[in-house]
């Protein structure tokens, strides 16, 4: 059985983003555990909410989960910006993560609009 989320490009890109975030956070210096935990949680939340939305039947419920994924994506963007500002991670790695995040945001926004923004 293939789960409905497996067919979504947004889910696959979000899964790649989780892997990228894990690589970035594994290089953060000691004492930055708060950033590690928050960034990993938010990245996983994007992927999970996309999966939950794909599993819903009603358009309104789908849109609600996709909106939650967008909120977590925005949070990730802010956390990556913090890492960049504090020069805690490799700039190229952060840029790659932001490129994936931009793609996820674009695709998830389209899903929200498709199923209703209400």
C-alpha cells in the first residue's frame, strides 16, 4: 500500500529538508541545543503535517494541515536565519536548506489554495 502523501512532491521535498536540517543541526556548537531541538521539531512538523493533510478527506481539513505545515516552514526559515546571523553553521548548507524550504513553501501554498484557504 502506498500512502497518499508519498505521491506529493511537497512531502518528498519536506523529507529532504528534514535530512538537510539534521545535517546542519549536527554541526551546531555545544550550548545551542535549544536551536537544534526547535529546528528539528519544526522541520519534522512540516513533513508530518503534509502527510496528515494528504490523509484527510475533507478539503477544509486538508487545507488546515497544509496551513500548519506552512507555519512550521516559516518557523524553520526564521531559525535558519538565526543560525546564519550567529554564524553557527556553514553558509552553503543554510543556503541549500533555504532552497528546499522555498520549494516546500511554494508547493504547500498551492495545496492550501487548492483545498481552500478558509
